């Protein structure tokens, strides 16, 4: 069996990094753009822009949901490895 080494701090750092990126993405939603045709001076441009904004917002919501799930999974993995390591160290100390 190959030797496997897990750096728990790297998992936690990755989780926090993903969370930071997801927060940054969420801050750049285009829903605040004016989407009435009058704002753009052309009815069709307003319609296309509103459609783009709706699609962008939907995609961004999916992306941030998935990214946040990834961050939670990385955090949970780090905690599971830490728990297993603590249990193994305890068993080693007590000879079990």
C-alpha cells in the first residue's frame, strides 16, 4: 500500500481560500444593473441585457453553492483526518 500523507492545514487553507473566492464572486452579481430598456436607450438591448443578468445571477448562484459545498467538504475532511489521527495517537499511547 502506498504511503499517504495528508496535510490538514493545507485542507483547511484550501477550504478558506474557496470560501474567500465564493464571497468575492457573490459580491459581483450583475443584478444591480439597470435592466429597463430606457436605461440602455434601446428596447432590444434592454431585453438582451435583462436576460443576460438573469442568466448570470442564476449561474453565479449555482457556482457559489457548489463552491461553498466544496469548502465545507474540505473542512469536514480535515476534521475527519484530525479526529482519526487523534484516535490513532491515543491508541498508540495506551497500547491498543
